C-alpha cells in the first residue's frame, strides 16, 4: 500500500510539473515567434490557454526529433542491457571463485575490507552522504535545467519559424504553397468580402489581428471582418 501511495505521489508530482511546462513551452514559442516580427506581446495579448496549440506543436516536433534519434536511443538501451549482464556475470564468476567478500553484509561490526585505506563500511557511509547531498542539489538543478532547455528550445523554434515565414514571403509572397508561408486574408463582409489586408498571420485575439506584409500591420478585428486562409 505504501508503495502504491509513493507511486501515486510521484505521478501527481510529475503531472504538477508537466502541465505548467506544457503551457510555458507554448507561450515561449509564441513569444519567440512574435518578437522576431518585432511585435510586442502587450499589443496583442493572449491568455496562456490560447497558446496551448503551440505547445502541442512543439511536442509533436519533439516527438519527431526523438523518433529520428532512435538508433542512438536503441544504442543506449543496448549498452545498459549489456552493462547489467556484465555485472551479473562478474558477480556470478566472483562467487564461483570464492570471492565471498563481495557479498558480505557490511555493518559497523563487520566493516569489511579496506579499499584505498578506507573500510567498505565507511565507503557505504560516504556514498549515502553523497547520495543525500545529490538529492538536495542535483534534482533541483536537473529540473531547472530541463525547464530552461524546453523553454529556450521552444523560443528558438518560434524564432526560426518566423524567419522562415518572412523568407518565403519575401521570395514568393502569397503565391507560395508552403504551409509555413501561406497567407491570411482579412475580409470585410459588409463590402462583398473585400480584401482589407493580406499577409502572414503573426498573432490574433478577439480584438486585434497582426499580419506581415513586408512589414507588420495591426488591424482592429471588427464584427464585420473575417479572417481566412484563402479568398
């Protein structure tokens, strides 16, 4: 029961860390994207929940990257399996050759052999102390480093996509069939869907829309306006 409760607490901790990371990753991508266009976040502000789609986009890219590295991951897994097998056969060989000191129970009374001038019991105490210190230092550093890496990677990906969009638009304008450079049109429904503006969609909310047409244009999103990917 205690083991089940421990696993449940671990899962709850993982979820508590994962959900904010997912949202922050999408937000970081969004910031990197609009900042590259020179657009201020305050100009077209969006709720964290509104950028959740960007986080899934980053997640899909991350999954694709992992799948592309499957030979490396397979190599790491095989190395781990071979290492475990090597330790197993080493211990079995040691037992067959009478090296029982490897399997002795190390206690304060039976401190074991000396290794580099220190008894095995003291080595165990030292390893426990190092493990305790590491649990207080290494885990927070690892978590912070992972979060910073995720956010930094998402920001750089948003920056890269924005630069790619501008490059495609500069070369082909709205004639490009590439998805990343596909144009968005702002239509006025009161004037027979007349095109008010066109360009790459940078960001939008329920009040404003920002398009890139060799320069950034911000338009108020009136009730009569309609945003479409094609005319």
